C-alpha cells in the first residue's frame, strides 16, 4: 500500500494482489451488482393495467413454500391490504384486483385475474370485504362476482387439485364491538358456489375445493397474521406442474372461457331467484302459521278459500316481480313470468 493512494484504487490493488486478475475482480463485482439491485427491486408485474400479459414468468417458490393469491378490492376505501390495478407477484404472493360491478371496468374488472391467481394458488385471501358487504350478503357485491369467477375457473379444470384454504378478511374499525357470523358467510359463499356449479353444469360441492375461513382485520398486525396463516396453508398444497408459466396459461384459459360463456350472469340469475323465493316464502309463512294455529285449536279459518287464493296470487306476483330481471325483463309487468 502506497501513501496517499485513493481508497478505490487500494481496493483494486488488493484484489489484484490476492487474485492476480484485477479485471476479473471487476467483472465479478459487475455481475453481482445487478443481482443485488434486482433482489431489492419492486414486485414483478404479470399483467398490466390494460389486462395484457407481460413477458415475465412466475418465480418458483423455494424451501417448501407455496403460492398465495391475494385478491384485492380497489373499491374499498382504506383497505388495509395492498391494492393494485395490475397483477404482480412478490415473495410467492400473487396480488390481483378483484371484480367490479361496473360494466366499463375492463377485462380485469371481470375478475379474471383473480380467478387465474386463485386457481393456481395453494391458499386464497379475499380482501376489501366490509361489514356492510356481509350484512347485505356477499352474493350481491363485487366480492360475490370475484368468487363466482374463481369458482367457475376451478370447476372448469380437468381435475381437482385438492382442498385449498379460502380466507375472507372482513375489515372493521374495531373487532371488539361486533361479532362475525362465520357460518352465515360460509352459507352465502356456498350458495354462490352452487349457483356457479349449476351454471357450469357440474354437481360438485364447495368442500371438494375450498375450506372457508373468515376473520376480522382492523390493524396491520391482523393483516400480517392473516398472510402468515395463508402462507402456512399454501405449503400443504401442491404446486402447479409448470410454475413459471402456470399463471399465464391459466389467465389465457380463464379469459377464453369467460369470452365463450361467462357463468357469472347465470349464477347471479340463480341467486336472484333464490332470494326472491326466500322473500316470498317469508311473506306467506306468517299468515300460514296463524292459520295452522287456529286449526290446532279446532277453530275454523274465516273465508279460508278467498283468503288463501288471495295469498297465493299475491305471493306469485311478488316472486314474478322479483325475478323479472333474471328472466330477461328489465321492468316488472302485469303478467307473470
């Protein structure tokens, strides 16, 4: 080492002394630098905002890890989970935007990216669900459409890939003030699945494909816990045969299938009929119960013929009106369907 020698020159001379090849030392450092930068770079984009696939491949998980599909909801304000208008992958987590109820939302707004990601993942996390969504029923929300596309995709696959974990994260300001009816959520999700299965033309059960879990999230710690549980669940599921092209192949398949025969409108029509039946049944149930009560006491029902005929007519009219849209009529009319 010579006095007053620049620091970078010393490094070069030290490498030269140790190896005898200063240029080789520089080339090795030149090769390592891009790798270091790449490891700290942003997530890899698989689908851009226009819905077009990029040339990027899906990285293969290592160390026994699985793939997690994070289905976001861009329409949820203050979503605790990450939300994007593109499809990205980072740390074996594929983030894809969920469906939208807007007709002009583009191909990604139909939920095809979420369906593709969920079809190849070992665990799926549905985010952006609010308490209001749960109260009105997921089947009538954008989350219902996201699930419908996902279910249609897995039902169209040639063989079952085993039972996956489907986690529904319900966002709340305070989990202590309210309780979450997990059974009710699972029942609604099962109704969506059954409707899609009927539209696709199969007779499978939801439990053949997914294990449903629902939980509250109100803090970043809750989000980290959900993602940790999802990653653990994904480890127990098998990886796709060809991981690098698994997403792009499934995305093309889902997009093509949706263009040919989108099951979502059919499923929504079936759900609308089911809801109409439930409302009509509730309307008539109270009146019928009162008549049964009188009969149990050996009492007659005054004007039973006229009153029962009126109840039947009113119930059928209510059912017809509620199912007009499902039958293809935008407005209710005077004639039954």
